[in-house]
């Protein structure tokens, strides 16, 4: 899910299918490259992927660890209140 924020408010939401969900290996790196190519600035994720992390950081994407099972809107609101 790609969420565009403007002035701290949700402006647009776009749901994309993971094009690498069926890859037998290397999916993390491929998804990282995909997110960088989509212009993602911040990634909220409960997962760790060392290879993907390196690609994301090199691409200028900030990674924020999110609690598993939380709704995206809840995570965004909690981040907004902590700023």
C-alpha cells in the first residue's frame, strides 16, 4: 500500500500487488528496488530484510519498524502524534 501524505494528512492511497510474491528467492531485494523505483520515501514494515534494507537506504528510503498486525492508518497516526 502506497500512502501519500500532504501537510500530515492522507492525500492518496494506492494498493499495489507485490510483483515478486511468488519468487522462490531474492524477493526482498527485488521488492526494495521496486519500492525505490516507485519513489517511496518511507517504508513502514514489521519485517527485517538485510539485503533489502541496504538497497532501500541507498535509494534514500527511511525504514520505520511497525508493530505487526496494526492497521496502516493507526501506524501513521501514531507517528504523526510522536512528531
